[in-house]
């Protein structure tokens, strides 16, 4: 008696998410451009992008600043006629120009060849999901998961993320970074740049004059001669004079930077929400959890961020 012929087993069709991941994991059929800024076409949006309120958000910030500067200039003019209002307006002009130097301060650079090849397809996918193509992608040399929030039409990703994350997790991180400069977040990024960058410069000015003093003191101790201590004394007097001039602005800048960091959690949550809306929330959570697993000591901000992502994903 012959055994009954076995029926061919039909494999179940791959899940749509699996097909999408497999498609994204394959190399792009067209090589990314080897030079120039990394702008890519958006394709068809997968989420309802709506109107980008970035320009409106920054415009509202400028209106509030103009009103505040006008009031401050009027008051200082009554206290210090002539130069008072000029100093207030000049200080505000510096704050307006500060965000333009954010790229130099944070170390933005164009992706190299390997980074460009890894970033091209995930970045194209994120822009397709968000329905945008007007943003420039740059790299920051950092080992962190996320870069410092950029400003304007520039999106920054860390070199560590660009080189180590799988394509879908990299796309999730890029969606998070794009969320920092979209809509109302753009105004917050503009104010954060205005607040934190001058504070960094002032705090550096407060610390820098004392470095030669310490070096001169060590040499004076090594020489065992009065001239060394005299030079150290005059260097200390000069450093104290510089510190006295910049102390108040530096403390104000430091306080403003601390306040900006306190509101940074809100900016991170909103950027994460944008990544979730693009359909990459689960991959972003996986990237955050992977970074938590490899960290020592435990990074509490990332743990709280992972918990918020889990709640948002349900």
C-alpha cells in the first residue's frame, strides 16, 4: 500500500511590517550622491503632515521678543539716557544672530561616504512618511543616541547612531530629530539656541582666565623664586577683573541654560510623539532600550523616556 502523497505546505504570506522592514534593509537601488548636502525627495506622505507651523512659531517668538526689547529699551533709556536703549537693542541683535552659529558650536558636518550610504535610505523613508523634503541632514561626532536639538531646516544625527543602528531604528531616531524642528517645536528650538549658546560662551569666558593662573602658580612653586609668585599674583588680579565683568551675565546665562534643560524633557516627548505619528515609535523604543541595556550607570532620563514611549504606544 503506497502512502498518500503529501500536500505541499504553503507558507503564509509575510506580514506587511516584515515586508517593509525587509525592503528597507535592502540597499537602495540608486546610490546616494557622493557630495553636497543630504537632501532627498519626500515621496508620498504616510501620515497626515498638515501645515508646518515652524515659521509661524518662530514669528510669534520674535513678536514677543520685540515687545520685551521695546519695553526694556524704554526703561533703560529713562535710567541711562542715550546708551541704555542702544545696549539693549545691541544685545538682542546678538541673540538673534546666535542661532546662526549653532552648527559651528555643536560641530555639524556633512556625512562621510559610509555614513551617507547608511543614512540615505532611512532618511528618505522618514521624509516620505513626514511628507517633507526641505530639511538638511548633518552629523555630529558624539557617542550619544540623540544629537543636540538643531534649528531651522537642519536635522542633526550623532555619528554613533548613524554607524551602529539598524536601518529601521536609525529611521526612528531620524524621525525624532526631525520632530524637534517641525511645527511649534521650531520656536522652542530657536529660543533654546538663543538661551544656551550665549550661556556656554559666557561660562567659558568665566573659566578661561583662571587657567593661566593655575599654570603660573605651578611654575612658581617649581622655580622657588619670588618672580614666579609675583607673576601669578598679577595673573590672578587680571583673571579676577575679567571674572567680575562677566560674572553677572555668566550667572544669568547659566541660569537660563538650566531653565532650558528643565524644559528639554517636554521637547523630547514632543519629538518622540512625532516619531510615533510617523509609525516608527516601536523602533524608537527599541533603540532607546538598547542604549539603556548597554549603559553603566543606568541613564535615568532614557529610562523615563522609554516609559513614556511605552505609554504612548499602549
